[in-house]
C-alpha cells in the first residue's frame, strides 16, 4: 500500500494555510489547527516553557537531584521526590538507619582516618577523601601533604621579614618597627615619645625605623637658625672665613631603593645662582662607597646608591656629610655642609 491511498491530515501550520493572530501560535490538530495564546509570564518553579506553554520539568532526567545509590528520583507534576531505596543491605560507605541507607561520615566516626601531617578529611557520599590543609600542598609524586614555604614564593607576604612555619608563616619587623595588627605591615616606633630618648640639650627627631638626637646648640662661630640649621657668624677679629657658611642637618629614612634629592637652602642658591657652579663631595660616611652624587644642573644634586644589590642589605643607619663648594669669580669660595642622618630599613 502506498501513503497516498490514505486520507492524511494536512499540517496547516506548516503549509502556511493557518492564520493566527499576533500573540498566539499555531498548533496542528487532526483535520484542523488551533491558535493557542502565547504565555507571556515565566513558568512557575518545576515547569518549563515549551512552544509558549508551561510543561512539567522532569528533574529526574535532567540532573538527578537525589543522592545516588541510596535514593531514587520520582518525577511529579511541578516537582520531584527522592525516595529512599529500601533494604537493609547498604552498599559500602553507607549504613542502614532504620528506614533506609545513609552515608557514613567517616571524618566524624574516625577522627584519625586522615592522620598524615597537614591532612584533613572531607566527607563525601559513600566515601571520604583526605586533602591537604590550608598551608600545605600535595607532593606531585608521593601525594603526601607538605608545608608550603610562603616566604620563598614570588609573592611578598611580609613588609619586612618572613619566617616560614609548618602550616603557615610569620612576619617580623626590622629594629625600630612594630608589627601592625594585620600581622603583615610594620609601623615605625616613635622613640621620641619616650621622655628619656635624648638629653636635655638635644632635641629628638623621629624617623622611620630610628630616631636622632640633635644638639640644640650650634658649634662655635655658628648660630642656630631654625631646627637643624647652623649659620656661621664671624665677629670682628675672628678668622673663621674658611669654615662652612652653613651647616644643615637632615634626617631621612628610606626603604632601600632610593634617590635622595636635597633641597638646597635658599641662601645657598642665592649665592650659587649669582656666581656659578657648586661642587659636591662626600666629606664623611661614604667610606664603603655605597653612595654616589649625581649633579643636577648648576647647584642641585641627588644622592643614589652605587650597589645594585643595595636592597638586599640588612637595615643600617649612616651619617653622610656632603660638602658643597660654591666657586665665585676671583672671590673666596663659599662652603656649606649637609649632615644627612640616613636610615635604610
Ligand atoms: Ca561518607
Ligand atoms: Ca609554611
Ligand atoms: Ca622611629
């Protein structure tokens, strides 16, 4: 027999014969068709939209929400049920609890089940797993948990010093600093808050990682002009023209990578700009050749480190004395001194 011998239903929706209004869709039925109103609203939970209609979702087929082995998923209209499979003979890793099988929590039942160093137990359905605790990592071959050395990694964990511990690490600070509550960064100790930090004839200047006691008085032939600045005063008959015209003291703290631009005092600049060049040399404190002077223009300079591994050195303090000589045409050169109390932390 051949197909054309039978009366066949015509799919009016497919042929285009059917005319449905907007907001409706065409549904083919035997010997006719119907226009079904499209649902605009979302379907309620447990239903899904199929050709504009809300149909029950079969949760058991899509992703089984029930516990495998011990439960069976039963689909219902708009929902599903997890039915515990009966029988007292539970598979390995499960136990009968009176009404069905239930997972054994091996981690609670046997506290020592994962007892290797750095191991922790994770309960899973029908079994358990031993994983590494935080701060430990599984060895690629032996799979045993090993301490992670947080201090040797690329990431810098601590502001100053890092000490590895089994299962963790601890930060510590350089001298003159105290560990912040966050256990990572370091705060400077203000030693000047201590009443006995300096003597009576000294004032205290706090600096990162240290502090400096500076005399309140200037040396002979000098007068104090503000904190840390001594200006030469030569009274009649005194031969002190060879002494530096100005002695200024700076207290600076630097993390190791540093460049130090010095603010040259206005008085010195007045002299130098009117005349010519300033020569800068180290008078004291650069015996190890750790520093170099870079001239910036006529009367400015910058101090930088000479060693590329400067940042790896232990913290240290140094007093650098920089001598500046201003050469003047046919006149006696003018000298001045910068006393730099530097702390590298
Ligand atoms: Ca288990
Ligand atoms: Ca560690
Ligand atoms: Ca300090």
